[in-house]
C-alpha cells in the first residue's frame, strides 16, 4: 500500500497544511510519497524529504507549474497515479480545487475533509455543518481524500527521504493565472494562528471592529477573524471569515466578540482548544460551545480586557 500526498507549497517551503496531511497519511499506514510540483521548487522538495514517515519525494519542476493551476496539476497526478492506493491533499482552496478533478478522472468517489482515520478504507468526516460525523468506508481501488488540517497534528521533521525528479506533463494551456492579490499583514495567518480574536455583527461597524479588536490582537499576538455576518456587513474582507464557508480553524485560544454563534460559524471554530465568548445576550448559542463566557457590553468589556492583558 502506497500513499501519494500532493504538497501545497510556495516553491520555497511547504504550507503548514501539507504537514498535517502527511500525519493523516501516516495514520493510514504504508509507504508515503510526496509530490512537489512547481518551478524552481527544490527547497520545498528538500523540506518534504525531512518529514517523518516519507519514503520518497517526487519533484516535477517546470515553468508551467509556477502558478500551480489545477488543470496542469491534475494531468500530472493522473500520469503518475498508477500504483497508489490513496491520493491525499489538504482541504484548502488548493486541495479542494484539485482533488475533485483527480477523483472524476479516476472514476472514484472523493472523500472530503476527513477528521480521523479508522482504517485504510474507513474514515470520519463532518456532515451537516459539523453537527454530525459520518464514518465512510470506501470500496474504491484508489481513495482520493482531502484532509481537514485542523484535525491532525503537524508531522515532525527528522528524516532524509530520497528525492526523485519525474517528468512534467505537457502544459494543458487551459487556464492562465493573470493576477494574484495577496493580503499583506504582520499578523499570523488566520488558518495557522495559535490565538484568534474574532468579531461579529455585534460590533456595529467596521470602524468599531478595528478600534476594539486590533489593540487586543496586538497585545496577544493574535490573528483577526470575523463571522459571516460581519463580512457580509462589510466590516472586513472575505479572507477574515471563519466558518463553514470561510476558514476552518482550531487555535489554542479563540476569542469571539459580538458573535451570536450561528451553526455555520460554529462549524469553523468549535475545535478550538479554548473558546472565550463575549456577548450581551446570555442565550446566544456561542455560549454552548464556549469554555469561558462573559455576558456584558463588549464596548466596555473589550477595553477592560486590553488593559488587563497589559
């Protein structure tokens, strides 16, 4: 049994979600190969070779993999899919764009966002916005799986796997990346942050969001997040959104300010290690999942909290 993990990377280093995906592969068992496809991506391949449990790193280095479009990567994976019992990718935008194409061409059912491995053919995944867990057993010869990174620890380094160059597939020329706008911030990346301060519609405006939450996030070294209601109201951009249709997070500490706790939001943050909720409504659903709840006026409580943090 051999497993192929498709690495998400920026050509220089692996994305954190790839480390979690390798951990999931180790729980399945068997030889683990990592595919690194990019342009001048030797540094990322060398990092992949250090991951524990990895026996081989396959590198496809070509100019048309610079933008890592799903169309080109799909052709590459299919060309090298023979002999693999499982093909894994992180359940990120990258993986969600790529895995369904691979599954369709292999004529198998994709298993999405697994959170646990029961055996080599049986996996656990959330359904109904995370309110229930389904145990799925696959009879497909090849299991195409996306892995919810927050459900698995990052694999440790300390290995020296073999690195093998493989032939790049032809450029499909089906799509071209014309522009990429990246949000630049000195704060931790939302999906990988250990502490998150998140705001909801209760803040009233984007001005209040920034005025109240940024000082707290600065003190804690935290990332900033938001509920869908706050994003839809225009308080912050879409990439701040936490929830079923936003980022799925599981930080050490999640502070929810003015968030009522809609099912869609809870699905994205309820796996956080410690949840602190601040809301003036004592019946807000957020308190049902919170480890610590503070009923009060956030316009008074948050400044006091900032002062107390020092």
